[in-house]
């Protein structure tokens, strides 16, 4: 796989070529005589005659390829939108996408409409998404979905209806109280307890108070559930949708799907719906076409906030193997289950998942402290390290549960305290090492730069951006509360915030420009041509205002430590924070190298093949086998003691890399500074709080 720098060089070469072609065209149009005019003069005909056939061919081209032109226009538009709302979009694994033929892009769904925009703008193919019919009919989202060739899907949950009475579920048996099953339900409908996301298919109805659930799907636990209100999800015939998808893929086109079924803001995947397996297996069975499924990991960092960051990672393609195609002919349910497992494993290999937000923040903090301060990892290296820490955390939690070693408990407490201190002081981790530096020249420059950029940004931001931003913030906050109240799976409904801001801005921003243009024409003496120039300059001024405001906010964050020092309490805490951070770094590195052999390949391997690792750890039994293997390796001796690149028993030398957690492995010399690594700490009552300097 080429490095990110290689991809950037290729893109730069294409941009240079396009610029060169454009300059040549400008030169040819500017000089006299023009080559077209020279040919026309030599033939004795008017030069405009050359334009007529070209105009006809251009019109024919637009008519016959209108969908492609519209799609490309939508892609360019959304790229400009993302450049405003996100400060950085990194792409990892772009070479995993097949160059030709149909492809199914399967992504996690953690930011509503933004997820589709991310795949649409970063994938190399034209992708038609499966989109909920409710969204397809949305006045803004639906318009762009139609232009991009999306396929509407009717979801049962969109028509959920609260039924009368309450029910008690016990395995396949359902008993109702004051219910009317015969009148309100038919076989094939799905039931859902109010407040739950689980859906259960009705197989047969015995009476108004008794029915049986289908065994072809999830079932409630054998023990009776408490009597609860329930909802009906009507049976939906999706044959039209699947036929449209099959036709789409059969003609070599690509589709995008979010198999979790709905957007959410959890830190892990929801159970995948069977649709993606039905499509992939159906293509093999009906048309003998094996369509590769490319997992897409959408990893957002403050993705619900303006100017956040996202890493889009494309995993290795997943295909229906021959043995699974044969199984599909005899046992479709088992074939679907096995293939969904493969897809889920592939998707997990492109994500950083954790049990909850607290654990995820803990993982990110530990990773930042573990790596050395002057090393800037690439997006791929950063994602790899994040995954190593996240998976290592899961291994430790599964191994120890509530009986964690004192050293691990103390280290977790120290990390939590460090996070709380940063939050209280309003600081970022990268600012802590600079707190002990009193560079007054830099301070003066920062203040001057802040004043300059805020002055430049004030007018365009206040006039063009602030009104829309204020309205979008208020409306998105209301929508967040509404979505949270209506959802069964959302935690804080952060996933709807950015989508609502973008859809509102798409409508409100040009509306605001039109209002300004009308006001200028009505109440000023400006000529219409001047107003037109100002109107068409609004996008440029608005974008410059965003960029200048962001630069000003960066300066404001850099000035915040200086302002905080004016408070005696904060000044005292900030004075000790760099030393505390350095000590915490040493303790984290020491603890990781102490428990490293227990983490197996996460600690020792130069490169982790994440799809294989996730496959091995996908079940509790497999995870236990990984722990057993790691324990056996530890008992045989440190795996990095003699056989690794550049490593003898003492760990001197080492190779060039960044993604292993072992210092003797060739992948850590970039990630940490070996000279700062202390000897392993002892397991005492309070081993991490000694505060002693390392030798």
C-alpha cells in the first residue's frame, strides 16, 4: 500500500497537469491569431462555424451522461461543504478499493447524513446509497439523494405504531393483557417492546391474547419479561428494493449501505441487519457475480462540532467464498449469519471501538501520552496505535474484570485525574509541555496575530456566517433532544447535530445572500452589476471568514494558558502540570512494557493484520485462546529478547517504525523515546504513585 505521501504526490501531479492544461487554453485564447481562427481563415469560413458542431456534441454529451455530470456536481458541492465544516478529512487504505466493477461500500453509521457524504466524496467510484424512504422524501436531503442516484428503502421502524395492552414474552411465546392480536396483527409483522431496539417476528396468532414468534430471527430470553407496552412494525415487502439493487450492481455500478440500519452515537457497532448479506449472496446465486464488499470505518473526532476531524479508513474487500455460496443453496439463514460475521469483523478492523465514551477517552489519552512528544504520526499510524490501545484495554478488562491489579487501577485513576485537570483548566494535552516555557516574543506575536485575523474575520463572519451559525446551533440542539427522546439506541443523539447544521446551512446560507442582494438593490444606489459581483463574491468571503475565525480560535486557545495564570489557584496547578505529565508518561510506558507480553501480537508484532486479529477475537472462546497464547509466550520468555529486527537482549539499536508497543520491536522507535523508558515497575500496594525520578 502506498504511503499517504505517495498518494499526495500523485494527486499533486494530477493537479499540476490540470493547471498546465488550463494555462495552455488561456494562452491560446489570449494570443492573436487564435489557432481556430487561423484554420478558419485558411479555409475561408467564419470561425464560429467550428462552435456549432461542438455545441451540438456538448449538448448530446450532457443529455446522454446527465446522471454522471449531476453526480460529479453533487460530489464537488459536498467536498466544498466538508472543507468548511471539517478542518481535516484523512483517508486511509484507499488502495483497498477495487479499481473496476461493482463494489458494495459498507460503513458504520455514527453521523447520520454526514456518513453518506463522507463516503461519496472520498471513494473513487460513483456510489448510489440505500437511504431510508423518510430521508429520501426530505426536501433537502432527498433532493441530493435523487441527484446522487440513491435507492429508497422502506424501514419497518419508520412506521412503528403503539398497540393497545401489554405483553409478556417468554422465548417464542407471547401472552397479552387487554390486547387484540387477531384484529391488529398479521403473521410477518414485528413486535418491539416500548423503549427497546430488539424486534421479534410474528409467526402465528392463536387468539387476541396469545401468539407465537418465529424462530427464524432473534428471540426474547426464556424467562418471562415484565408486562410492557409494545409497538407493531408492519411487514414490508422489499423485493422492489432488492431488484433495483441487483440491477444496479449487475451493470457494474456501486452501492453504499450502512448495515446497522440506523444512525447512532455509540462507541461500538450495533447488530448488523441481514440486507447486505442478502444482496451479496443473491448476486452470486442469481447472476454468478461475486461483488466485493469494502468495509468503511468513519472515525470522527468531535464530529458533532464545527471544524472537527475525521479519518475515513477503507478495509480489504470481503467476498462471498465458494463454500458459503454452496451453503446458501441449502441453508440460507446460516449463510447469512456467517457472511454477516465476516462483514462485521471487516468493519471492526477499520474502527476504534470501546465499551463506552469514558473508555474511549481513556484510550486516546493513554496513546497520546505513550508516544513521544516530537513524533507526529501519520493518520494510518495513529489509527493503528489507537486500535492497539483499545484492543489491549478490552483484553485486560476481559481478563481481570472487577478484580483488576492495583497497578492498573492506580494508572486508570491517574489518567482520569489528568483528564479532569485538563478539562477544569480548559487546556489540551499538547499545550501542557509548553506551560513551563515563558516565550514573551512568541506571546506578543500570538496576540498580534489574533488581533489581525479577528479583525479580518469580523466583518465576513458577522455578516455572512454568524446569523446562520446561530440559527443552526439552536435548531440542531432542539433536533438532538427530539431524536434522543424518539430513539432506542442513542446515548446523547450527537449523530444528528452536524447533519442538521449542514442541511440548514445549505438552505439558509444562499437565502441570506439573496436577502442581502435584495436589500442592496432596494435601499442603496449600487448598480445591479455591482450587486451581482458582491453576490457571487459571498462564497469566497464566507469561506475566508471561516478560515480566519478558525485561525483566531487557535490563537485564543494558545493564549488561554497565559490568561489562566492570572488566577493564583490555576497558576499553582499549571506550574506542576508539565512534571505530572512527564511522570505519567513514564509510568504508562513502564506499565505497558511490563504487561506487554500478555497482549500478544498487539505488543510484539510490527504490523497487525486487523481483519485477522478481529476474526480471532470475535468470540469469548477465541479471546480466551488469545490470552492463553500470550500467557504461554510470556512463560517462554520475552518474544522480543532475541529474534526481532535490530534487537538484542538489551534492546539497543532497533529499527524504524511506529506501530508496535514493544521497544525492542522495530515499530516503536518512532512512537516513544527509548531513553525515557524506566525498568518495569513492581506490583506494590501503590506502585504508580511513588513520584521517584527514573534513572
